[in-house]
C-alpha cells in the first residue's frame, strides 16, 4: 500500500465564522514531508479586509497591519499553487471551516492539482492515541507536549499542527486509510435529539453548527446497507440531508 509522503497544511485567520459574509485576513501553508519530518516550503500572508474588535482580540491582527498590505501586488496564493503540485493531500484543523472560506471567497487557486486534492481534517478525521478533553488544537498540542504559546496566527497554528503530526507514528497509514474512505459517497445527518442528550450527541461525533444552530455529522458509506447500519447505530433520532 502506498503511504502519503507529502501534505500541504493550511490555516486561515478570518474576521468571523460565516464564510458567506466574513473575510480571510491571513492564510498560511506548509508543504511537509511527513516521513522525514521535513518542511519543504512555507508561506504566510496577510490579506486586506476590514477587521473588527473580536477578530483583533483573537488573532492579534490589527487594521493597521491589514492596511499596510492593502495595495500589495503580491499574490498570496501563487506559492500555495506551486506547493500543491507536490502534495498528496491538504490537512487543516477543522478543515471544513478553512475549505469553505477558501472556496467561497474565490480563492480556488485556479489550479487543477490543488482543486483535486482531498482535505483531511485533523480535528475529526485523524485518530490520536492520547486522552483528550476536547479536539481544540491547543488541547491536542498540550497532550503531545507541543508548544502552543503563540496560537491564533496562521503560520504558528500550521507549525503547531505539523509538530503534532510528527508525533503520530502511524500518520502516513492513517492518511492513506482516510483518503481511501473519502472515495465513498458522503452524507450529512442532523441530530433530532432533545437538548438533555447533548453530551450523548457530542460523544457520538456530532459537532455544533453555530450558524445553522444544529448538531451534525458527516458519514461515508460504500452502499445502502452500510449507510443504514451507520444511521441505526445512533441511540437518538437523526435526519438525513440530501
């Protein structure tokens, strides 16, 4: 079996949580050889947008910093396009968040190789062999004794995630299995459980959508039988979205 050799790890900092109305203010990417624990290339760029106090408080990125790059002719995505040519997959923490922003805001990179790469979520796809209170990047970093003192800047978060991946002896095997699984059809299901079952829903792998205000989970199944078995495995009612 061929194991994944190189991964493009991406992180974005944004003005908010809603990709339909908020903006990317920083993007970082690192191309890494996971076998040899080597960084092959990296890029971090601020992107002009009008920020807000909440975003500044979380990221430390001020309006003055963004104003400085307002008239820059540099294409922050050009090197990411080049790096993608050498990658086997993209990894991001809470990957759906970053992917939604990158694609919706028009930064599709116009690159066939990058657009064909699967996004792997280090929060929900990758299995960790340590007991974790939650799946926050900082929590996972603490569990693996990885420094997380400078969180919430795109490049430092990417480097933090990379150092966590280096700690996983089976990361290439995991990525190979994850990418094979992603070839199966995907279904989104929503929990219909009452509020007092919140902990049970969360334990079953559902996550909270702060925009749509519901608990959801994405599952993959190769056929109807596997899909039915997965859905019937929950101890509460669910709704399948087409």
